[in-house]
């Protein structure tokens, strides 16, 4: 299922490396991940989320504040699957919180799964690989997925880039694409602290994924009380707001010791015809 990024032939695991029949060889890092991102696929020296963002996300998510989102995705996989042996790809998996929880959930449900997590950020993939050895963690880009055609039952894309063509190529006919994106009220209270004027428009992936059959949108809403300053900072630092917010707003937020937040995300379910 995993293919060579150079010649697209199947990659076979040989001890601590992957090799294709044309002898392209990719060694696994000591943490247990594989880097299949070619230098001509990089748009910068260290693409994707940096180490600080990865660590903030890990610390925040591990406190369970977004557990309901993870459960929402896991339930959808269980409800839609019609096999007891699933091939799943998590695109833009970050440090792997949702990927690992899906694996745990499927194991509890006695559903066998082979899960691949890919992310363009090496730091994110290293963090993921350090914490879970059951998943194939790969540094790769969503624009060039090192997975063979029509081989996946599920592609999951949570708060990450939508590149429709690659999802279409890698999914089996009848396979599901699950896209998680932020809704209108998501983190509204945090934005009210940071910005004078809060924008509430949100992105729906439905228009960009017209080549798939859209099954439905499931909204997942929760109200979460954060009772410590460190988690508030971690939440802010794991979002792109950290790059584009006014200094005074960030200082106001960083001074808080508690914050109630609204979690409002949409889980869109698509099927490949
Ligand atoms: C907002 S984070 C979401 C991470 C994870 N899905 C989660 O929800 O915790 C977006 C992730 O997409 C990754 N990313 C950005 N561009 C990418 C690309 N072209 N291919 C693969 N991953 C990408 C980033 O490095 C980052 O880890």
C-alpha cells in the first residue's frame, strides 16, 4: 500500500528500511517514522507545524479538551464501516492524538486496522512516532501521498489541507472521506479576548469536494472550561492565530487563568463513487 515517492512502485519493509524494486531505499528514523518527503516537494526548509506548535498541541489535546471531536470521528467510522479489516489514512495527522485514539477505539471494537498517519512536519511525525508504534508514521505531503491507488477504506483529514485529487486517487470506490473543519462559533470566546472585531465566517469543504458524494455534515459542539493559564496558552499557540494576532490581544489572553470555550466543529462525510 505504501509506494515509493520517486518511482511509485510498492515499498516493502526490510528491517528498519523501506525499499522498492528499483532499489530506492528509505531508512526509518530511530523514533520509528519514515521520511518519504522528497526535497523538491518541500516549499521551505522545515515545512508544516514547528516544534513549539507540535508541543503545544500535544499538551493541550492530552488534557482531553477535544475528546468529543475524537469520539465523533471514531463513531462515524464505526457506523459507516462494512468490514472488520480497515485501511485508513490520516492526512495532516499532526502529533497523532486523533490517529491513536482511532486505533484504540477500533481495537476495543474488535475491528482490525492498518493506519497510516502522514504529515509534512517532521517534528509532528517524530512526536507521533515516539508515542505509538502501532501506526505507520510518514513524513509526506498531502499533495503527493505515498499510497497506492484505490487502496484505502478511509481517508481522514482533520483541520488540515484539502487536496481533493489525491484523496480521490487513494480511496477505494465506496471508501469514505471524513473531513473535520471549524464551525461558526469555534473558539469564539478566545477570539473575543484577542480581537476587537470577531469574524465568524467559516469554511465548508463541500464545494471543493464535488467529485465525492456528500453523505452528511455532523456538527459536534461542546462547552469546555479551561482552568489553567498554561492550557490557554497552548490552545492559542497550536492555532494559526498565533501568527496573525495583535500583540495587546495576545497579552490579554496570556494573562488569563481560566476561559470557557465553545468547541464547534463540522464533520463532513463523503464517499468515493
Ligand atoms: C491544524 S494541524 C492539525 C493536526 C491534526 N490533524 C490535529 O487535528 O491535531 C494541520 C497539520 O497539517 C500539516 N500540514 C500542513 N500542510 C501539509 C501538507 N501539504 N501535507 C501534509 N500535512 C500538512 C501541518 O504540519 C499540521 O500538522
